C-alpha cells in the first residue's frame, strides 16, 4: 500500500483536484482491524484536458477583448441549455464517437463480464466475499455486489455523458470558474467560481479554458492501448482495495476489490472528520459527517467529496451531506475512479494520456527518469512516493489482467526504478 501526501495548500479545487487513497487496504481481512489510517492525497493541478485555449481566437482577432475576459453570466449552481452552435464554440462540440453507448462497447470489448468476474472472485459483495467475511466484524449480510460488472458499466455510461471545463484567469491560477456539461441534455452548469474571479484585479485578464470529455475513456489510441488502459486502471484499484495476502486462497491477486472503505475511518480508530479548514468555506462539512476514504480510490476530504459531487451531480452538497453514498453505491464509486483517471494533474499528465500514448515527457521530466510512457509512469502519476521502486503488487495485477485480455506487454516498464516524482 502506498503512503504519500502532498501539501495541504493545493488541496481545494481552485488549485488542485486532490484524491486521498485510503490506508490499511492491502492487508488480509484478519489483519485489517490492527491497521492505522494514513491519508494519501494525490496532488492535481489545474490542467484538465489536452485542449487548451485563450477563449475564442475569432473574438480576439476581431478586437473584442470583452469576450476574452468576461466570465459566465450564470450564478453558481445555475444551469442553461445550450444550442448546438454554442456547444461547438464553447465546448468543442459533442463527438458521437464518445457517446455513452460507444464507451460501454469499448469496455465490453476490452474485458467481457466473465473474465472480469473470474479476475475478481472476492470482490466486495460477491458470494466468495461473503464466505470470507462470515463471522468477521465487517461482515454485512445484505452487502450487494459493490464492484459488479454492471456497476462498472453504469459508471462508464454516466461518466461518458459528462464534459468538464475550467476557465482560469491568466496569471492567477487560483481564480477559476468550473463548469459541467450534460451532453445528452446539452445543459451547462456553473458548479464553482472563485471569490476573486471577477475582482477588479482579475476581470481584465484573459480567460484560459481547459476541457475534458470523460467519454474518451477507452476510446482513444490503438485497440491494444485501450485494453492496456482498462487493465492499468483496474490494477491500481485492485492494489488500493486488495484484501489478499501471500497464502490467500486462489492467490493474493484474486482478492482485488475486497474493500471499499478505509479501515480505520470505518471502525472509528481514526475519528477525524477530514474537513480541511482552507476549503471549508467552499466545501463545508455537515454535522457529524466524516469524509474518510471510500470507494475504489478511497475518496477523502471534504473538498474532494464536494468537487466530485459537482462533477457527477452538478451539486456539491449531495456528497457533502451524504458521503456514505460513495461506499453504498458501486456506480458512484467507479465514477470517482474514472473521473480521476481521466483528469490531468499539472505538472503531471492524466493516466489516460499516458496509457494511450498521447503524453510524451519533456526534457526536464525525462531527466527525472520519467520515461518511457507506460504503467510505471501511471504509478508515479498516482503516487510519487513509490518512486525508484521495483515492481509491486500493482504491476502483478497489471500482468494478470493483461494476460487475461491477451495483451502482450513485454518490454513495457512496469516499475519506477530510476524515476523521481513529477
């Protein structure tokens, strides 16, 4: 299990999309109660897509500076239905190739349900999980198949209907507007705006926009790379949620996706509410709610629950008021993982871009050993503290899943030896 943390100053949304991976997950079920909680925040920057523009060049060429500097007329939480022309102009259009149906086809082609279920027989709520959990303190008789293939498919379907855009005042990285687009309904929602976005000091600055289309998951790059991408995502999730040990029945790799809550947070060994004071005005904690790690990537902290609630629902308060949803609904859990996977984290790329071959290291990054693109780089994207290490169980899961897919990964660098953090 990885142990890492980035500065709290980058936690909230205006500066970063941060995720905390829960601790005490890579333990046998018998060992779990003795584990202590350590949060591991993934620092993410304000770069959300390979698309980046200084608003609308046509307006700039025509001298209409107001268009370049004027933010949205919406109030936070308000929505508007866009015309096809507005979507093309302001959101780069809606590509049929990245529709929910196409995204589902891609998942099923990369890893059929039968193969998925055989890879993860001890996934949370399966028959074998219930047998292993019998008599343990975490046993839940009514636990459904949280990591079911159906929940994965539903998560991909709903994520593919979302585009996400951040507008940042040039030279003021913390000054942002954040939008969500429901592609089917052609509805744009302003989900957040920094207090100083339209301040006197900022309102004359050009707005740079960055967009991510979550429908591009498994829909870019070669057929082989699309399979590698799904294998890599599932490998990392299996590592973070694994319940196996060396002598586990069927081997430790069969016990991926065993947990979906941070052990110490769930049992009360760590009673922190995980509310960050710096972001509590924007994303307030509610009552006695606790924002410890939940879901496939152990979503943690108030600012992450608020931000991901904004992306998924268009309303930050749904998960802030009901953080239990992330552990209760497998579809939502998988969505948090996919959204994180697809979102670049300046100065780091998105794991998606790494696996499909779009990302190429700069000279500076290459000098840090961050080359070539491959599974090892995605580990560095997710966890900088695993730098310069031989292959871990993450890589073992990746080998296992790609083998089931019939994908040859010989020659791919799976470890992080020689690498330094981004």
